[in-house]
C-alpha cells in the first residue's frame, strides 16, 4: 500500500522529514509521505553521514518488525553476499524459531538448543577466553560458587590435558594433580565449581556443552540461526548459551569469516541484553562494529523491558531505528530516547502492520515495507495462530450447521403450532425482515489477550486487543458481533487490571447494543396459544356450501416469533443494564461507607519482605503510594510504577535500597489504584530485570495481588 500526499500536506504531516535524502543499498519499501522508494544498506552509506551501522527495531506484536528484519537479511545476503548470525530466542513453533524457514532457504544452518553441542573448552578459544567462558557458565547456575579459592582451582584445572571438554574439566576439578598446593586441597576448593558444572554434564542442562560430538559451529555459511525457542525463557541455559555464542562470534566467527560485512541479529533481544555476562560483550561489539565490519541488528518489543540500566544505554549506540506500532506511553519513551520529532511520536500508535517510523542518522520518515509472495511465505510467523483460527472456524462451521438444522426444525414446528392455533395467513409485511441474533464471535486472539492479562502482562494484553479490534472493525464494522466480542474481552481485561469502572462501562455498552450472550427465548412444550403467538381468531362459523368450496392453504410465517424474540432481547438488555447499574451503585455506596483513605499490604518479592502502602490525600484528588523494603540488607533494588509515574532506589557500597514513593492523581477517590512493584534481592545484579508483582490498592484498606486476586496481609 502506498499513500501519496500533496507536497503541502506532506510538509504539514511530516515537517522534519529529510525529503531529499537517499541511501544506497537494498530496497526496503516506500515512503508514506511522498511515495518515493526507500533503500538502505548501512555499510554503503558514507561514514560522515552514518557513523555506525547498528540498528534497533521496536514494535508491538504483529507490527512487522521481525518481518522487516528478515527481508533485510535475505536481500543483503542475495545482493551483497553479507553473512548473518542470528540469536533467535523466541519462536512461534515448539521446535522452530522465527528465522528457521528463511535460514534453510538460504542454505544456512539452524542450530537448535540441545541438538548441537557447543564446546566451551575448545582449544580454538584463547586461554583467557576459555576461563571467562567457563566462569560465565558457572555464574549462570551457581554464582556463589566462584570464591577466590574455587577460581584458583578452576585455573589449575584449565591447564590439565583432560580439560579439552567440559566433562574432562569436571574430572580435572574432582581429581586434580599436585600443583602449587596439594591435590587434596585443590579438590576441596574446586568442589563447588565442579558441582555447578555438573549441571551441564549430568543435570538438567546436559547436552548443551558436553558430549561426544562437542565442537564449534562452522564459520563459512551465509547464515546461522541459533534457535533457543524450545528453552524455557527463565532457564539459566539462555545466558549460558549466549555467553558461549558471543565468545564464538567475537573470537572465531569474526576472525575466520571472509564476508565483506557481517551481521549479528538479536531477536527478542531484551532477554539477552539483560544478562550481565553478555551485555558487556554486546556493548564492546557495538562500539567496535565498524572496525570489525559488523552490524548489530537488535529486534525487540519495547525499551521498557530493559529497565534503566546499562542495557537501555545500548539503544543509544544504534544510529538506525525502525519503530513499528507502540502504545502512546511507550512511543513517548522511545521518542525521547532516540530524539524523534513530535510528529513522528504522534504517528507511532496509529501505524498499521508493515509500517514504521525510520530514523537513519538525521533522516526521519514513515516507510511501508514491501515484500514479494516468496518473502511473505518465508517470513510468515503466524502459522500457529492461523492453525488455531482454522480449527476454530471448522468447529464454528460445524456448530453453525447444527444450529441451522435445529433452527429449521424449530421454525417448522413453530409454524405448525402457529397455523393450528392462530391461522396467520398473510404475507410478511414488506418492512419486516427475517433476522437471526448473532452472538459475539470469539476466537484464539481473545483467549491470548485474556491469558496475557491473567499473567499480569497488561500492556501486551492491551496491544493485542487493540490490534484485533482494529482489524475486526475494518473487516466487519463497528456494530458487528466481532466488534461486540472485543468489547466483552476489553471489559474482562479491565476487570483483571483492577479498573472495575471501565469494565462496568464496557459491559453496559454491550447491553445497549443488545449483543449479550444468553438465551433470549426458550421454546415451551405447551402447544396451547401463547401470548407471543399473535391474535387468536374465533371458531369458524360454517356457511352454506362451505364444505364444498376448496380452501386455500394457510401460508405460515414465523415473523411474529422473531418480533417477540426481538422484544424479549430488548427487554432483557434493559433489565441487565439496569441490574448492572444498580449493582455498581450499590458497590459505590458500600465503598463510600467503608472508605478509610489508606491501604496497604505485606508481600515478599525475590526473597525480600516489603510493605506497599497508599494514602489518599485529604482533598481526595491524589494518592501517595510508598514501597518500603524495611531496611532489609538483601534489598539491592526497588522500583515502583503506576499511572505513568515511577521511582526507584538502588543500594550502593553495601547499603540497602531505600523506600520510594510516587504521587498519582485520581479522578474517582473510591476507585482502586494499581501499581507495579519490582524488587531485586540478594542475587540481583545491575542491568538485570528485577522480579515484579502488580498490586491493587483499595481506599477501603485492602490490598490485592492483581494477578491472582488474593488479598495481601496487612497491619492496617
């Protein structure tokens, strides 16, 4: 799709677009401000214009960021012979990541975690790199094991001839030879790290780094995709594998590759960038990328996933940014960090799939990515969703056939009863139309939204709901059953997020539309005339010769039933709405009577006990929320978020993190307030994501876990 605007309108819509800027390289798409084609191969751009070639791609689910990244890779490989290594940490299939189809089509190799054994003790690694890599594997599973004595035992074992594999390394630690210290003392020192490494040789992570075929990946393929999609997102295998792959990239692949330019792609990059073991290496590669003939291409949903530490600072090192659709709040954060003009920030929440704001040095424009049918097939990542929708469609079709059959039987039976009892014998009036109530149409997209909300991923749930609602509004109309279904789903999300007022308003809207689920009319077995069957004629009076005259057959119509059902539907909708409004009013009265103006609860996050307390101000137009770790020395980091406000504290020089508070404006003093609490405990490291919980605080004194609905203990 191409949007062409007159020059004057384009200037108003995008006043800061560098309209005369063109870049050499592969075609990517077309500008939506002036319709011109957009091309870019960063390494071909003059260094004075583009100092670095690293890129950052952001966007919500379905925005097209991964598709654009994949077609860029395909075209760079085919047109310029570039070489790619992809870290694919999340795919839509159980055993196939996002990049698998594209990788195989380009004669590359997909390396699935567990099916290929990467040897961290390979002699191809320099000695200091091997030591650092082994330390990273230990830190991923048992960071406390790396004491000074254990470190010396590890260094001693690395010099053993047995330490050419990880299993041999464990043997060298358990049965060391005499060195500067006796073997029995070295064995005692090395026992903690040997136990940690045994997780990779005998425990749940075996097969990743130790086995008879342990080796290093080839370095001469056009593309290699490391597929982590089969691993649990919280598994220590991910940072351990990333540390090993990063070392291979820096010390083997970059040195042995003969390609003119190389790319390292980090898909779902926040998982990787949050790991202290790899963020330093990634930062080093970013800073030295042009010297190393390397481009880092980072693909992720939002910058908020990175927190405020070193990981988010890495985004500033990317001179090229591709920003797909994001929510208004996230768009503002991204715009401030990347220095986007105001018009571009306002456009981001309205972008359609495949559209993105591009920033290349000082150039800013809105680009529609274009792709061929083959590229669309290779980059498709909605297979699982489509299968679910197809399966659901088949079930709905079968159900519809059953309903149609039952409806036909019921209508015929009703016609007979009506003919017997009332004798309707005229045509349906021209203004009367046969209508069948169509209930809300739910599919797997709605279930995905509710699941995300139940798991506390409220922003993701809102993005998914907005995407589905916009699509169904366009396809079916604003008053369609599909649109009604999204109102019901949004009401459930509002309820799960603690916004009961919005949930009630959405339910009332559904009631006014007359599209509530439920049985509007139940057929009775009583064959006598019913009130909804229309006027009953008197008994016929036989006339002279009546028996000899042929009687025209009675024409039967079911429209009176339909009219009665419609009346019942409207009545039921009004009753339901009134009941809902009465229930809301009763709840408001109960809350007003129970109002205390304060709330709080005790919770434990990352093994740190803390208090979260809310105080409504005297004029009831704002609430102050405080998070206190209660002087716990294990509290290294605390953060409080809510209503667009946030505050955090980090312990330094042995001191614990201090209490933090935020002040939020409120329009309804009786409404609950929802905040997100994040705490980093004893094992928390700077730059890593802290464990978080979403808490709902009520002015009646109670506090609840928003994900589970359980009330928190409190001294209030």
